C-alpha cells in the first residue's frame, strides 16, 4: 500500500513539475522562478509524505520497543522458571539419596530380622537375660523396621510431589517460550515494516535534497547572469523601496503579491513600484522579466533604449532577464533599486551602465 501511494504521489508531483515548466510566460514571475516554485511545491508534497512516513516509522518503533519490553519480561520469567526447575531437581536428587540410604537401612534391618528369624523363639528366649530382655529385643526390632518404612514412604511421597511440581514448571516454561517466540515473530515483522518505511522516507528525502540542489543551481545561474550587469549592489534604502513588509518578511516565493507574482522577486518589486508611483496594475500577464517589453508594447505602453527616472529597466540576458526600478539617471549611468539581483530574494541598490537595457515608461 505504501509503495502504491509513493508511485501515485511521484506521478502527480512529476506532472506538477512538468506543468510548471510548460506554462512559461503565463507564470507571473521569471522562468527560473517558475521552475524553482515547481520544485518547491514538489518538495512540499514530498516533505508531507516524508513526515507521514516518519510518524509511521515512529509508531513501528514504539511497537518494537513495547514488544522488546514484553520479551524481556518473559525472558526473566523463563529464567526464574528454569531456576525453579533446577532447584526442584536438586531436591529430587537429595530425596533420592535419602531414599537410597533409608532403603539400605531397611534392607539391613530386614536382613538382620531374617537371620534372627532362623533362630527359634526358645533360642532367643534362652539367650535373653530374662523375659523383659526378650520382649525389648522384639519391640526394638519391630520399631526400627516401622521407622525405616515410614521414612521410605515419606521420601517417596516427597519425591512424587517434587516431580509433579517440576512437570508443572516445565509446562509453564514451554508456554513462556512459545509466547516469547510469538512476540519475537511480531517484533521481526514490525522491524521489517520499519525498515521498509525508513527506506521509503529516505527515497523522499533524497528527492527533496536533489530538488534543493537543483533550486540552488537555478539560483546560481540567474545570479551569474545578473552579475554581468557589472554593478556593485548595496543594501541601500532600509525601507526596501517601500516594498510591503508582509511580502518582504516572508520567505522568498512563499506568497503571491497583489499581481499574482511570487514575493521578493525582481518583477514583483517593479510591479509594486509601478503601482506605488503611477497607480497602474501590471496584472496583465507580463510574465518573465524579458517578456515585459513586448507585453508592455502590446498594451500600448512606450518602451525605449533611453533611461528615465521611474521607468522599469529590463536586462534582457539569457532566457529570463532581470527587472529593475530606475531611481536616478546620470548621463550613461543609472542608479537602480531591485529585488533578487543575488537570486536569494534580497533587496539592493546599485549604479550600472545605462547601455544595453530596455526601458518601459509606465505612466509617462
């Protein structure tokens, strides 16, 4: 069941990733951002599955620990029972030794009485000092025989009792060992399920790690392209150009702004500046940064190679481009504010050459 769920989730997330790649210009963010967001969404689903498997693994481990505790308890009972059996065996051995001793005494007594029995009563009487001595000899002989016989009977009874206790303990021992074997089988089954679950979780975690590596690679590619602008970014305005704190303080690409663009991206920031400065909403499918000039022109908005203050500067490099807000123009140098120049979602400002950029004149 777990494997089937894994295959279904993988197929669904694979479809999601493919869909994120195909939608291209319809995504209100850089194409890199679309790929990254698709990977992040995939990671979110994978993480959910990984967390679920972790919870399942934890329950398996708890079951294993509980079974181990029961097995240990049974093992102690088995040891105690075996000790009891050994103790009973020692008592039986002692009883058998006493029985052998008493039987020897009885045998000797019987032998003596047999030998004396060959002597006639008259001869015994004649050998006695008097009648009283004769009676005493007879009574003593009978008394010894009776006492030995009683000892033999008691020892036989004790031996029989000890043997019954021993059989009972051996039956108990067999039952305890059967219970222990059953618990060990259950423990082995739980351990097998735990191992399988941990294997599946490791597969999800490995995919998450691979996706994170791909995300880092995508960010590094865009950052490398952005560095070709030649500027030296600085932290600049502590207010981040007025970019709303709700978007700035959230993790990058964790929210959509008012124009359906991912937060802390270059196009999200320039869309905000256009709205803040001119009251114009850029929610008309402007797409990737390098798609803004064409989409703006089709919307009747002027584009130019000449910079103006409060225009959007587009760095049309690579497959995706970069969008900046022009704060000041000084000859062939412009001062811009921007987000995600480093492709880590940070706000920055810098001076760069005005050449080679396309400028969009929103509201001008």
